C-alpha cells in the first residue's frame, strides 16, 4: 500500500501526526511508502524543517514538491506517479488513522473481479 497526502500550508505537527498514525496502524509488510505532495506551500515550517523530519523516517516517507500550485487532481496524479504500492490510498493531510483501517479496504480489493485495468474502491471517511 502507498498512502498519499496532498497538502498546502498544513501545520507541520498535524502533518507529522498523520504520517505517524499511518506508520503505527498499517502493518510493515503492507506499507510500501507514504508520499507527501506539497502543492506549493508558503509556510516556512514546511520548508527545510519538513525535509529534515522526512529524513528521520528511513525512506518510507517521500516528499514531492510542486513549485507552483497545481490543484488537487494534479497533485494526486503526482503522488500516484511516485507511489510504489499495488494499492494507492489518498487521505486528507490532517487525519489520525486507527488500528484496522486498511485491512477491510485491502480485503475488498482482493475479492473484486479483475475485469478492468484500473480497479477502484470506495473508501469510507476516517
């Protein structure tokens, strides 16, 4: 699973809480990466300080930056392009995941007939 967060000027502590909650609730064997797509933030704390924080996650978290605002759909596309998981989940950048949230999604996807090149699942709001 790859988890993608899109953000603009998100509070650093909130963004990091979201990242940590994913790391703590998704089994390590399942979690391939967490992609943070910065859609041209202006907040200073989202600059060098965020880059330093990302480096502490030993490569599981990747930061991708847009130099100018592209919008949500382009930012999601950017995140998907950098994702390495077989399943890509897009979440708000200010969430706190709970234990067991990802397993029902993966179970539903695994049971779905593979009739198209691009399968999708409805993901409930957390």
